[in-house]
């Protein structure tokens, strides 16, 4: 049997379970994700920086971890909480077990706890700080550390996860084609089969606040040639690259702690350049357009959030991961809320009525999650083309 | 879009007598549909020859016909009800909802359509149009349709000579191969060839036996993983997956006879989403406008190649399971979608606050295990094949697969408390074997390699007899993830037994 682990919450609750992954202690905001698949993408999504992620689905690790389905260069969350870890890996693409993968990045995991009780607590009391230890800390020590952590509000994690240098995304087109399952005759390396792509003829700049690779893949699939720039790049430096449009990425932490970035976005907004934002990018854009953000009680994290497009009436099942939202009442009249969450009516999308600007709170790039919203990348292409 | 106001009465065809493959699950869905439609103020007319159903209780329909489910009879009912509606001065139409009564209802509706009866009386089919039903039900049409939308189907080819047959076999490139002679009664003369010698023999025999000297040679998917998706669509083309299902038993066993598990356990998100996209592509291509469909896939465990097996353009056995597994009432919602509602206009029964346009996500595992009654049919061959033989099923929910699996075995009412270790002896043929006895390898090998009703228990017997996970996998092709769960249960049984000593 594995060694013991414990998860302590700032409200004094302690869960005892089994350790897996790294022998370490992690402190951060305990949140939960309701996706039944996609733990690998969740682990490697930089937006989870500073968070201890609980999976509501109980059987985790079944299909292992592979070298293709990564959303960034490493795993980012502070700790990982699950009900039951699969003792083996069963999938034709698996390269590692989940435990090996977490160990590689120094992330501690806890299994064998009542994740349903934990999630119910988080739903009632809201996401709260926690301390996950596989190093044998005492419960009292772990609770004290969780309490000392403070809050997600006011935290800037973007500076920690953004790339330090600007780079061109996948100039050789090695990683951007849509993943395909093999068909009919099986190729030599069936896992590498990817769909062909159009020429990369539209140059854009993508701000990296904790950018997921699948956004870059989707942009490439729509013919964008993307230059990724660090989060603190000035608007002037972005414009020097003469992009046809600007993309604002997802990312971790509190959007209200990023005032300097909001100012640069405001400058870009004023130039009239086409802008598309996702998640944190949407929240920053919301602020740049004059709105405010607020913290949700326990956030939206999962792959089944229904979003209604108020213009078309269509409903998209979306992938989401956010703990903050844009306050609809704070927005000026030229910014229209064009998408809402059908569960709690919060803002899911904004469109500027006169400028070529739109953004969504959810993740149209999925990974993990449903592909219903992929057409948004085509919408961005249309928008940029119209303004070119 | 609100509900349709041009409809006055809805005719629902039930599933009729209980037979293997079509039992009370269709009563469950039909009853839900009747309630949903009456709630909306429609007049419900029901025909079902089986009075031992809930749906034929007087309160579920305005008019209940306990009459044979035949095209002739349904036509008479249509004539009578149209006259009745005229007498009532009804302004709306009489429509037919054929997708809730299993295959019987669907076939009856299709016969009425082909005979021109529906057209003659001006009866519209709601839920699924005749064209969509044909596309979904006719194997060859469906296969061609799948190829046109870029999905994969089993590789096959027809041959009229042994040379042609060899060419097809070469193109497919691996054994086993399935050989089906054309136009022989019940497919006599066909078979599965595991090597070249067998292939030559069966192919020759097939060509000889076929009156048109034609055989179909098809790649075999035996041993591949099998999956199901429960899809719903509304008339604004909103599509959602209600439930994904992974079969414990690999391809070769009828889904109704397979142990099935929800949700899918061994696909990554990338693979799952490709299957989800494919499910929507299928329901759109087949043209099921509103309601639920069940789509079956097979995946090669070696390389992930995904094949579309079939789709049911109607509420199916799996829909009843998916409804109970997720709390999403598929038949009820399907009935409301059929009369024009959109998914986001219908409330979710569980939360009561959020709309039905969502995909249930669960924090538990659901297992269904079929119940067999071979003791009542001593002449029947207990081997499980592509023809359904189970007479019922149990379903259980647990926080882990192991918990739901054990609860489900206990719920079968076959006297066992789970996988074993309950102290009760095992009846194997005429012999009684003690619960904790080690079974002979020869018997274990036989019972594992050929799917049968007791195979699940022989997984335990095999692990207890010292078989490795790999041994059991090679004999059964049951996914290693399921096998390790069983092995862990067996290990725990041993731990408990050791405590007793």
C-alpha cells in the first residue's frame, strides 16, 4: 500500500488518503473540475497555476498520460485530488502513468478521499485555500499553512507562467493539425496522424497569459501565423510587429490584479485592431472596455457548461475553467453581452458594437471538452479578414 | 420555438409483448412519453397489445387500444380516431410518434409508410421521418452514408470467385475474416475464418451455396473495444450527449448481453471528443430531426481506429439505462422535442433550475449486467453471440467501478452476493464446486475463451487459480482496466479470507 497523504482546508477540515505523484507539500486554492475525461489537459493548463484541482469523476488515471495531449510545456497545478487512481494504464497512446507524470513535475497527489464530500463543501462554502501534503505534515500544521495562504483575489500568476521570450508558433507545422484517429489502413505511426491545414497567411500576435497550446493549434488550423508574446509586452511593441489581429489568451489568477496589462489592451482597443479574447483574455478585455470582474463562489470548471448564443439562439456545450467573471452591469452601452451561461446567467461572451472586438469566457479550443465552439476561430478569421 | 399548436392528437405505438431484446424498458420510455405529451395538453392515443404494461393503465392516455400491433390494426385505429377528432371538432392534426416503442413500433410505422397508409390519411410521423429511419436501419445504406461523411466502417468486398475472394482478403490484410454468402436463408454457409485454409474452405462453400454465387468478405472486429453514445437533437440542431457507455465485453457479444459501464473509462479526452463529434455527424447525416438516438462504435485497442457499427434512430434499451444512469429522462425529453420544443426550453428534472440543454456529468460509475435464464431453456446454446439471449438486467451505481459492479452482481437475484467468496457453492453443469475451491485450468480456459453467461465469475476463478492479468486478457480480450479491477476484488477477497484464518 502507498504512503499516507492529507488534504487540509482553511476551514479546518482534514481528509486523509493515499499519496501518489511527488513527495511534496502544495498550498493553493482548492477547486474542482467536473470533466469525466481530460485530466492530462487539465494538469498542463497554465490557468490552474496556484490551484489544487479535485476531479469529481472518481476513476482517474485509467488511460495514463501521453506525450501529445499536452496543453503547455509542463504540468502547472499545485496539487491533484482524486477518488481512485488506476493501478494500470490502458490506452494505446499512453506513455506514462499519471503518478509518474506528477512525480516528474514535483506535484503531489492524494487519492482515496471522499471527493464528493469535499466538492459539496466547496460548493456550499466556496473555493478555499488548502494544503495537500504527502510529506507527513501534521493536520494542525497543514491547516495553519492553508490559512496562511490567503486568497486567490489579488494574485498575479500570469507573470509566473508566461513565456519570457516571444516566439513563432509551430513554423514547421509539426504540432498544429487536428488530431485524428487512424482510418482504414494503419500508418507506421498512427498516433501522429494529423489533418492537413490551409496556408498560414494571416499574421497575428497572441498574448501569452498562460496560453494553452490547443488555442495556437486552432489558430493555425484557420490559417493564422501566430507570434506569441510575453504577457507584459507593450501595445507599442505588439503594433511594431504589424499584426492583422491580436489574440488575448487564457491564464491563471485574479484578472483585477493585472492593471498594467489592462492599460496596454486599452491602447490596442483604441487603435481599432481586431481583437479576440478567451477566458482571462475576455476578463482583461472586459476591464479594458470599462467593465469590472468579480470572483465566483466556486467557479465554472468542467466540460458541460451550456452557453446560449443570444444572437442565433443556439446552445453550445462548452469547456470552462474560470473562477472570476465579468459583471454585466458594469459594461458600457457599446459593449453587448451576446452569450450567457444557462446555468447561472453569467456573462459568457462580449461583442463591441462598433469595433472589431469579441471575446468569450469559455474555451472554444476545448482540450479537454466538447468541440461545439470551434467555429469561433473561423469568426475571428472572418473578422480579421474584413478589417484587413 | 414553442411547442407545435397544429397538433391535436398523438398516436403512440407501444412495444407489444415482452420478448428477449424488447422488454419493460420500452414500457418505461413509452409511459414517460405519454405523461410528457399529456402534460403539454395533447390528446394521447396509445396502441399496445400488452395489457401487462404501465403505459396501458387508464390514466396514461385519453384512448388506449389493447389491440395487435399490426399495420392493418393501426390503420383502423387511425381511421376511427380521425372520425372521432372530426366529431370533437378538433382543428389540429393527428400525428404518429413511432420512436418510443422499440423495433416493433418502428417497423409497424415503416410498413404503414411504405403501404402509403400514412400519406392516404394525412398522418405525419414526428420524431423521425421515414427517410431517416431507412437511412439508419438499412445496413448497406447506412454504411455508404458513413463513408460519405468521412467515418470509418469495416472493410469489406464482394466476390463471385475464389480468386476475387482472395483479392478481398488480401486487401483487408488480416484474419479473422467474416464470410457471408449472398441470399442464403439465414446466412447459411457463412462463417468466420481464422486462417488461410479456413478462408479458402468457407469462401468456396459460400460461393457454391449462394444462389447468385456471391459472398461478402468482411474484416472481423472480434475482440475490439465497443462503445455507445446516447445522443439527443432538437429541431434547431442543438445536439447533446446524454451518456457514454463502454462495454466490458469486447465486440462479438450483443450489447444486450454485454456488461456495460457508464461513462467511458479508457478513452482520452481527444479520443472521446472525436467520438462525440462523430455521433453528431451520424445523427445529422441520418437526419433524425428530434429526439434520441443510440450510436455504436468499435475501437481497435491496438491503434485506436474507430469504426461506426450501427445506430438506432429511436429510443432504445440503452436509452432507458442512460436515463437511469444520469437522471436525464430521455424518453420524456424526446417526446417534448418531437412536438417542437428546444432543449433549452425544457427544464432539467434534477436541478429544476437549469435547462435540459446540457450534458450530464456524473461523479459515479454505473454498471449494467445482463440476467440470463439458460436453466429454463436446457436446449439453448449458452454461448453469447451477436443474437441477444438475456432475459433481463440489473443496474447499479457506485462511487467506483468495483462498488457498482459488486452491487450489480448482487442485484441479479441469482443468489450470489457479488463476484464470489460468499461461501455458496458454484453449479458447473451437473457438478457442485465449493466456493473457495480452485477450478481446473482446462475448465477456466474454456469458459474464458468463449463468451458465456458465467464468464464474469470465471474471471475470479482464473485469478484465484493464479492466472496473470495478461493470461486472462489473451483469453477474453476484456480491457485490462476492467481486468485489474476484478483482480483487485479477488485480492481483497483473499485478504479477507486470510483474516478468517
